[in-house]
C-alpha cells in the first residue's frame, strides 16, 4: 500500500493528464495479477467496486477516535488539522506524523491486507469493533499510507483522476484499445475486473450481470429550446422529467431488485414494485423512475419523501403514498424467459430499445399494475418544445428529457444524446449570513454560502438554506477576500459574516424543515447571481416563502389526504 500511495501522491502533484496516465500505466502494468484489481478499484476512489453493494460503515467520529488513539494526540487534533486542510486524509497524515515512533517498514500493510480490513469493517458489528479494526490498521501505516487509506475509505481521493484517465491508463498498461476498455467498464461496472480482463486479453468477455447495477446514463442540462433543437434536431424525442428517484429494475426468475442512482439496493423501500415485477415473463434490466402515484396523478417529490429510507414501509404508508415504476429504457433483455440468453442493448439505438420495452407489455398502474411507460412525444420545433415543457410542468413534473432517438446508452457518461430541459420554479433574493471553506478544488476559498430571508414579524433574519454552486471561481475568490475582512465570528470552518451580500437563489421545491430557523428548506438551491444592485433591506421575506410553499402544496396535500381515506 505504501507504493500505491506514492504513485497516488505523484498523480496528485501533476496537472498534466498525459503524465497522470503514464504514471498509472507504468504502475498497473508492473503489478502482480493478485494486486491489480484492488489497486485499480482504489484508484477509482472507492474501497469497493462501484457495482459492489458493500459499505464499511465507518463514520467520521469513529475515524477520529481511532486516529487519536493511534497517535496519542489531543482529542481535538484531528478536527483542528481538518480545519486547516478541508481534507480528512491529509488531516490524518498530519496528526500521525506527530507520533514519537513511526511504524517500521516491515509491518506496512499490503494492498491485499488493506482490502481485507475494508471487507472486515463491512461485516463488523458496532462502532467499537470497527474502530478497533481501523486503529490496528493505522498503527501499521506511515503518515503517507494512512493518508491514502483514509482517502480511499471515505471516497475522497481528490488526486485529479477522472474515470476516463484511469481507463486510459489500463488500456496503455496492457496495450488494449481504449474503446474496448471503456465498453467493458460500462458493461460490468468494475474497473478492477476490467483491468484483469485487459491484462489477460479477455475484454471481449465483458457482459452485464443481473443484480450488479450498471452506471446510469446522464443527461446534460439545457434551458434554451432553440439550442436544444439545434443540437439534437430536427426531430427529437421528448419525455417528462419526473420528480421522483431514478431507479434500475433487475429481474430474473422470480427475483426482482431495485437500485438507486448511487447503485444501492433500495428494494425494501418499495416492496410493491418488487412484488409486481417478480412474476413477469421477461428477464433483464430496465431504467426508469420511482414515483409517488395516486388516482392517475403523479404526486410531488414531497409526498415520495415519506417513503425514502424506510426499508419496511407499513401497509398504511403504502396505501397513503403508493408508488409505481415508470420505465423509459431497456438496457438488457431476454424476452423469452428463463434459459434463454440475455442480450445487452446499450449500443442499440434508443428507438429500438423503446420498441423492445413497449413489447414487454408491462402491467400498467391504471390497470392495477405497478408500471407505467414514460410519456413520449415527438417534437420538431422550439415552439413545440416550449409548449410541451409547459404541459409537463402542469402534470407535476420537473421538466423534460429531450433525446436523440438514435442515441446509444452510455453508462456513467453525460453526453449530448440526452438533454434535460429544466427551469427553476422561482428565485429568492437572500442575504448571506455564513460561509465555509470549500472542498476539493475549492479548498482554501469560502465557497459554501448559508443564506437567509427576513421574518417581517420580528425584523430578524432566518436561515433557509445553503448553496455551493453558481458563482465563478473569480467571483468566489473576490468574495472570499470580502468575507474574510467582514467576519463577525468564527467557529472552526464556519464564519458568521456581516449580512450585507445579497444573492439570487434558484430552487426546484420548497419543503418544511426543522433544520433552519425559517422552518423551510429549498431543494436543489443554486446561486443565480450576486445582487450588487440590492441591499439587505430589499431581500425576500418569510411571508413570500410561505406563500410559494402553500401554492405548491395545494394540489399535493389534497391527493395524499384522498389516499389516506381509502
């Protein structure tokens, strides 16, 4: 693991992609076959492969306790080091470097040993057991190795290594075509296994595996109808952009499972969909969305939220907030049933995938089933696109997905074959009351803004959210200098600042929330612009927020109440 960490440090030290690729290729190409999959997965910034459902369950507090015990440092040492660097791995290295005696080289853990500890952490019961395992590992690590053990463990590698660069390094290390490496990676969702196939010249054997979720194809954002038609036209396919959660449905025999966008198994949260899919005639993988759906109406995300995270929802909750699976793509299919061969469809044009999906004749919700097909239309003009967008919003959807009917399905990629047309519900003018040091490339600048509206009843400011995106690097750098000189109080990484900077904040939904003094929170807030033309006296009020919220709730609460009476 020490050698792996040295390579990671060198990769982090250069900004040249060609040099990063060369460093990785040289290292991977020299590894023993037994270490190759582990090294590749670790370079993806994860303790386990992306399609692997395991998690170590090791939290920040447990890590901090283990570091403190392994270093004999003061209890607050790790927190103070983290405040300086905004990087937990770097903070751990800083604390461990103060140890009076560093571990000898002959006790340093190997890649296989680190991987074994990660696997054991996943099965260990309780924080105390996990802490003991991790502490034992740290006592064998020098500061650099510990730094990268923690970075991998927490999924915060931050060495400027994109997935494409890692795939390029695998291709270069073993002299394989990059397109073949990328295709294999898309099909199996495991860079470690992909590296092994590349090393042994077996990339052609890569194939999707049921109940190992594929990465999702992503859409690029776009708002301008003329631009969208120019990119994908003259004729495009348009689907509603649903306000639910993206899900992948796998089924084989009598088994069915649902996987979320982060590739976690969420079957237990939506048992009615799993039951409804279990006895169908086909096998394969569908892409779609889980929606709250009642009496032919899609309920807002606020209703679906009551189902999220509940692994065994009560029958009452299932009746109050029923859910369906809206399918829009077929990724792998075997329409003939058990015993027949699965056929990957990722490279098949969307129009053919849709035809195959419709031919499945899924039992639809309006006929007593738990499925729906995405609302699909063909549009050939910008005016038509704007009209369809307004209709989709009227159906309680976020906006539109606009697709090239000839596009392939590219897992994990955000290309131009799919565009998402989505416009903010509204904007609020808020005042910044607090800022924090950012993470990753924004370490060292104040980029996380907490903002507030005014409560006219008291005249005071009440927080309503936090935003991390929207401003340019130049604007953030300029505002960092301003906030540093206008700080009222500092609490670790957080600074309370003079409430004079006004920002326009866009969002998708307003929700009730106990997290903020306003009693509300904004879903997907992002900063539209700095309002240098406005003073803090001109910001929006809590009354405005309440009025927007009530307008959104008017239809949703009626539908949910109707479901509860059934």
